[in-house]
């Protein structure tokens, strides 16, 4: 049984990392040792699980099915061992988290650092990605997603509101003036995150406003930098611009305009529902994310 588990864990690590070399480095094994484990596993099962090249590996259809089941098995085994061995107050072992790139860098990373200091026996890993990662195939314990969620069997817990505001730098507003209503946007430079032909901002209730020759980018971080640098007006989440608004590097404009708000959500597989480290991390994040002012930048302006 021990040999079977080492073979399976080696396969899961190779499939998750996409590389024999990377998996061998992570597990502290030689390339030959991890390759032999995969060969033994495939021989025992009588199927090909991976197509291998010099740099990457690709899962076969059978391999993909086996990876999902094996990942679930190892996760359950890890949880059982931790619950049997650890003190009720001690969180140990790996905690793998994934989040959207910008939220992961600007908001989540310092919070996870704080959480790790509270639980020094945890090994926290954060993958900041450009798109939502597959939790099961990626072997993640937890994802922090901002915005709408696809239909799935995952467990979702709302952590905080994701309020959006229109903002610009004081320098831009001095040069171009402050718009008083949406009709004045036609004479302003506006920034849109989307494809090159994107020319609209979405408003609440499914409405939108068309913009005149906006600056476009597929990178939210670049849109953020453009706004701070005085390039134009941008729609940003409050958590993303909280610091700049407090320091006066950005100002909220058109606070009366209703924008579509969503949520910051914790998402995790049902197999992790009983894991104490996942529950503790979610509770910690929910408490810390309450610190974002719910209506930052909106004082005496009327509501839409």
C-alpha cells in the first residue's frame, strides 16, 4: 500500500506541475526516481496516464479521470492524518490558495502573510492567476474569486462586497474638469478593461454607457496605473483603489451613478469542507475584509 501511495502522489505532483523536472524538485527526488514511479504505476494499472516530452507532460483521458480521483483521495488522506495527529488548536500542513492576479497581489497576499504568522506550522502557497483556476485539477484548498461565479458543485461563501466606483487622478480632473453626469463622458478620456473594440462601461440593472474612443487594455493593473498616472477616468473596485483614494492620488467622480456591484467570495471543493485550516482561513479573511469602507468616497452625493 505504501508503494501505491508513493506512486499515486508522484503522479499527482507531476500532473499538477505539468513537468517531471518540476515535480522531482518539489518532492526532493531525482528525475529518474520519479520517472520510475510513473512507469510502475502505469504498468500496474495497465493504462497510459501521461504523454511525456522533454519539457512537459500531457494527461490522457484516462489520466485526467485518474488525476481527479487521486487528488480527492490524497486530500482526504491528508485531512484524516491532520485531524488524528494534531492538537485541536494547531493548524499544520500545506494550504494552497488561488486568486485573480490583481486581487491576489494587492489585497490577499498581505492577509495570507498575516494568517501565516498566526499559524507558523502552516505552509501557505498562493497562486495569483490571470483567470480562475480549476480547484480540483489544480489541487487547491481554496480560491478567492471576485465577481460572478460559474455554476458548479463548489461551496461558496461570500466574504465581502465588491463595490465599484468611477475615479480619476486630481491632475486629470484639473486639466479636463470633473464630469457632472454621464452625458459629459463623451468629452473625457475613459479607460476600459476588455478587448480592443470594447467601448462601454456597464451600469447597474444591465444598462451601459457608450464611451468615445476609450483607452483599452486586457490588464486591470495597467488600467489602474493609467488612472493614477492621469490618463483618464476608470471604473475600479474599492478594494483596489482604497489606498489611492485615502492618499488623494485618486478621487471618486459621478458617485450618483449606480455601477454593478458583486462580491468577494471564498470557493472550495466539498472535500475540503471539514478541513480546519480552510475554515480558519475563510473566517480570518471574512473578518479582515470587513475593514474596507462599504461606501468609500461617497459622502454627501445623492444616490442614483
